[in-house]
């Protein structure tokens, strides 16, 4: 039973910082972010780990630059080619919200239906190598159409 858990990669952070690379929309911070993803992949391969969990805030903003989305998709395909399953939990930076409706660039990942790549928008439970994990994507009181945190917590308790 082994898996790698990676929290808050914030891909695309620093879009306006540091020097852009000539002919590309990427800057040196983006290269660092790519290197982090590749390091996680390399560790999974080295240690024979076939499940990676990204615990939210995959992107730094809900409307990432197209090249940042491309970086993630390329990395996910690389994981898929090595039979590494990737579980992505949606964070608050990954979504636009209108009341209880959520839209996210991560919806693209779900829509292209990459085998072994899972995006979690709702509270759910999964099992990885015999270990049960409860997935809790970002929610706040407005997600539950409530005026208080206490009321939102009660609503959350009624779901679980």
C-alpha cells in the first residue's frame, strides 16, 4: 500500500513574475512547477508507486493560462502511460462558483476522460490499495446556501 500525496501545486503561480522564456508563455517559475511535477512522477516510478493524490489548488487561479493547463495534461498523460493513477481533489483556486454550481478547468480533464485520471468535485470516499480515503473538495458556507458556518457544518454532517 503506497501512494504519494501532493498538496497545493498552484500551477501558474507567478504568471506575471520573473522573466518569460523567449517564444513561450512559460517563465522560470513555471519551469520550477514542471520540475516539481516531474520529480513527483520520477519518485513514483522509482518507488513503484501507482497512485498520486493532488489535494487541491492544482492551479493558482480558476482561469489559468492555456499553457498551464497543457502542462498538467501532458504530465497526466505521462502518468497514464506508466499506469500511475492520479486523483485530483478540487480546491478553491481551481473553481469558479455561482451558488452551488462549480465550473473549473479541471472539468476539461474529466471531459477528455483520461483512463486512470480522476477529478473529485464532490464529497466522496475512495479506496487506494486497501486504504479508505474520504475526499473533501473545497466548500464554504455559501456552497451550502447558508448564512452561518454552523449551519453549513450541519449540512455537511448530514451528507456524511
